């Protein structure tokens, strides 16, 4: 029987994930981001996996963030002015990408004015699980590992 985990994952996630484009990309981080190790074209890769609200269409999407981008978000989290300890973040961020889609991509992260999440957004956020996303990714990658080992709920 033919079966595609990719197709099932697309169904589960609405077939969509955050794709950072050249220029402005406004998002709200709504979940923890866990380090996920996998292989791409035979080379090991590391990305941080979690969920965001993409303000372009208002959808909650999985996001795969590079370490350099996570370091910039960490700087905001630790700053006296924009610091936060919990997710969802208390404000949106504008991730400006230069040379998006290339190995030479450069990110800038600009905090946006605080806007409360809607009741609908809060409800949608409570329905997503980074752990379940990582389990799906592990199945797709043939057992690739997360730094935070995720075991199926039995």
C-alpha cells in the first residue's frame, strides 16, 4: 500500500509552514522552539522547530528557524526593554530577511507594538504541539533526533 507521510503532514499542518521571504516577515512566536537535528542531502543540519502566527495570513504555522535567527530572538528575550519569559511572546516581531533562500541570508529582528492575541488565536494555539510536530518530522526523516527526545505517547 502506498503511503506518504509528507501528504499526511501537509494535511495535519494545513500544508503550510513559515517560509521567510525577502524583506519583512511579521510573526508572533506562540510555542517553545526545540532544537531538531536531521540530514539534508547527506549532511547533518540543526534547526529550531516550533509554531508562529504568520501575520501575512493569520495562520498558525510550523517554523524552522536557523540558529542565527534564534540568537537574535534570544537577544530580545534577555533585553530589559523587550524581555519575556513565556510563550506566546507578548508582541509580534518583524523578521527582515536579506538574501532569503540562500546560505548567505542575513536576518534582522524588530519588535512590534504589543497587541493582545484574540480569543480565536488563543484557542488555535492551544491545539498545536511542538512535540507532535517533531514526532511527525522524525517519522519523515526515518528517526532523526531532537535534542529534546520526544517519545510517542503510549
